[in-house]
């Protein structure tokens, strides 16, 4: 939370085009849409969503000390007296506040999209830029029609850098978000067959991701993956949007930011790269080639944003994988322990192969095994069954000891596995959970991954709750 008020209440009312009633606080420390995490002094925005109407929690927000509650005109007509900012539509009002917040800052803004690696790239870039100055970024994957305007509205006017993540499931979703964010630098991490069920072809996916260029400020830049076969398509789209500065990254010999050498180890990666003519060698605080490739995009964007390249490269060594995206922890099991790799946030064929590669190189005890616990990968369209069955190949090649599967699509993988790799199959993650727990042994390494809809994250939470974490200074010899 900023030491200076994020907004004065009067300024937020003007930005949102609403009117104040009751006795709201004079200033607003932050903006929240969730009363579970709201703190005193924050404004609460009552958004009507698919599952819940935020207006049902207005009184709870005020009871917790909210500075003001942003509510709809319709709801306010029958509401008890309170400290309200009354608007036509709270979500539209939040969008207006986001637009004003963007206009009032001189921050250099980077927006990140792509089929894979958006959040980890956003996190790493925010960490790197924070070494240079005051940096604003969302604390989670706030990349949709609510999260993006919320992140914008929460951006302090004095920010020097802003990092935003923009996602999509369908064509047309990125355009209005990038026009709100107005990035100076647009980053596309990669193009893969994710959401192909909704978009039909991978070319359509590339075009949907290229919508991010529509909002790029005059004189801005695009950072594009050189190794994808869609690079030329993306570059054409960037130029058509008026972007003259295009920086590519990857292993391709023509990449502006080129990977020269990569050494993968158990807990980190060492990268040598040529960044727009300057050779640098640095470490990343998490293993995996996919993270090393993302780091090239991070350095490209950081340099374009005016950051010191040496400082940025050094800062990458401090980055760590976050919960749901490769977070690693040691969990106590009897007199020993096992290693948990949490990849439960989402999954697609490419990211699953990357996670299997990391699992294969994660150290285990001499008596331990490597276990993959997998839920369905969704939105793959008519190829879903075949793509799941095909995962048997990288699992076999990596020598993964046991595979646990849940969901109707993962049944295709289960049937394709040799008998000695079959751990257990269940229709749902909840039914698979006790089977995994029963199978665990000290010294094992366990990787959990699946699309959000496959509900693998609750399985991870159960493992974390049942098996306490071991502090780093206790881990030596724990297994």
C-alpha cells in the first residue's frame, strides 16, 4: 500500500462520473473488489459478476472500514444510508478510473501477452524494473476485463514503471484492454495452440494476441518471439499498427536478443545471451528452458524501458517461481520429506512438456521416485484426446516413475501409458487426491499440473496442508 493516498475521494468520484453520499473518507489508500482482502481505508467496488453480485457485500466492506463503496444507481435506490460513490455501472466506472489513472502518470508502461508464460514474465519484469524505480504491477494474474482496469485504477500517479498482463479466450478481448493500458512496450511471449477450441486455428490465435499492438503509444516498441513460425505474421501486425521498433528474442540467429548458451541445474539456470549487441551472462532463480526464454523477453523490455542491462540481468537471479507456476517446496513426510512442484495454475501441451522436463531434472533421494499428477488440459478442441495421449511420449522419455491422472481427457493418457508408469486414475481431482497421498514416500518429487477447470489447485492445497513445509535451513538431509 502506498504511503501517499492513491486517490482523493473527490478525484475518484470525478474520474468515475459518480456522486458521493453519506460521509466517505477524504482519501483512498487502495481499491478493492474483494471484501475478504479489503483493508480499512480502501474503496470497495461492488461489481456484479457471473457468480456473485458485489452489492451483497457492501455492508461488510463498510463494517471493515472501507473509505467508500462504489455502487450502482439501481442498487442505491433501496439501500440504507451509507458512504457511497453512486455510479451507473461499477465496472464501467472502474474502467473510467483506470483510464484517468493511466493519463495522470508519466510511467513507462509494459504490457505482456502470449499463449504461455504471461504471468511469470510479468512477475520477472516487475522485479527487474523495481530495481530502477517505483514499479506498479498486479499482485496476481489480473489479466481480464476486470483485472486490467482494476490494476490501472490502483496505479499510483508517481509510478515510474507499470507492468500489465493481458489475457484472452476469444478474439476481440485484448483490443479494449490494450487501449486502456496504452503500453509503451508490448511483449508477446509465444504463440501456441492454446484456446484453439475458441479460435479455430493457431493463425487466429496469433492474430488475437497481436491485438495488443492496437494500444501501443506512438513511438512505442514490440518485443516478439523470433523462434515461432508466426514471427513474420506478428511483425507485420505490429508494423500495421504503426510500431517501428520491433525487437525479437530467441535462439534464432537473427534474434535481437539471442540465447547463446544455457546451463540447466536443479535450482537455477545460467544463461549467456546477446542483448541488442551486448553479451551478458546471468542466472535465473528457477530451472527450466521455458523460463530462460522468457528472461530474454524480460531483458529486451527492460532495456527498451530504459533500465540498466547489467542491473536487470543481476536481478533475474533473485526471481523465484510462484504458486501454481512452478513453485517448489520441501514438505515433511514422516521422518523425511518430499519435493512438491506446484504447476497447478494452468496447462496446455507445451507448458506440460516444459513441466515434465523440470520434473525430470529435479533431484530426488536415492530411494525416491518422480511422480506426475495431471489433470485435463482444456480448450483444445477436437484434438484434445490425441494431444493428451501424446503426453505419454515425453513422460516415457523423461523416465517419470509414476503418473496419476484425473479427468475424461486425461483418461486418454492413462490408456497410452505403459503399465509400470500407471500410478492411479480417477474421474476428478478430488477423487484422485487420496490416491496420491497414499502413494507418497519420503524422497519423492511430485509435480501437479492441469488446467484451472480441472481443479488441481485444491489438490495442491491439500498436500500443503497435510504435509508442512520445511524451512530452507532445515532442508539439508531432510529427505
